[in-house]
C-alpha cells in the first residue's frame, strides 16, 4: 500500500513509518526507582527494546508521519497483524488534505529554475493549492506548462521510462521471494522455480521470462 500513500498534507514532504510501544498494565512486582537513587545508574533502553519481567506489559504501536514537518497519524496498535495496522494508519493519512495555500514566492522561485517534465507533479501541486490572485498567477502557470511541454518534446529520443519501471517491479518481486541457503557451508541466494506456462513459445526469451514473473502473486507492498 506504500504506493497509494499521498505526500504530507501539510508541507508535501515524504511520509515515513513510526514505531513505538505503550504500557497497558501495572507492574508484576515493584522495581527499582532510579529517580530516587541516581539517574546516572539507570539502564539505557531503546524504545522498542524488550523489557524485563518486572516491567509492566506493553503493546507495540505504529503510525505514519512526515519526515519534514513531523505531522503524524494517531498511534495504531499493531496487535497480531502489522499490515492491518499500517492499512488503518494509511487510510487516516490519506484523509488529511488540508494543504496550505501556495504563495507567490513559491511560483517565483520555480520560474527562476530550470524545469522539466519530471517537475509536473510539483507544479500540479502548486496549482491545486492556489486559491487567489488567479489573474496574476495564471500567466505564470501557463509559462511553466509550456516549459514542461517543450521539455517533453526534447526527450522523445531517450529510452522510455515505462520498461525500466516494469523491470524494477519484476526485480522487487523476485527479490522478495529469494532465500538464503547454505551450500557446502557457503551462503548463497536461491530463487524458486517459476513455471513459464504463459506466453507464446515463439516469443523471445526476454518476453517469456517477463510473462512468467508477471504471473506470480502480487508482492507484499509494505
């Protein structure tokens, strides 16, 4: 589901996963209070580190947060299904669409830079966040759109990106199915046998291999 998550609704930054834990019960037996003795003697513990039996029981939590501004979803209990918890956090994350309005400074900064077709999503984001001064900003958006169109025409002779993305998806599928095995004491990477039952036998080797990988079950997107 990671490919379905929107950028941060506040600043447009990249999302990330957050992990933590919280106390869900009382202590089994009294433990040492390091605040009353000496705080320097307290053990250093990671937030997700396993606790001793004398500590209260905890439950693992997850959330989705922004790497730039820190906005996050509520903490979701992981329970026995981490993927279900991330799905629930993802639905909350995608519902937050209160992005700030675009400023004139953002447009002027973009005009001074060289833009290309890969900047189209960023310009569309600015367009969606523009709520005023359409008479003044309209010509600027028109100029930016023309730059994107001109840049797309000049890139026709280059290798298309679609085959690269499709091959990358196939590689990720195979990578997730790979396993480490030890053969004669040497660590090796082993891939499972993939039936090549689809596709015409008269097709090229590359086409038949691609069709066989595409027939595999969808990989885990988390």
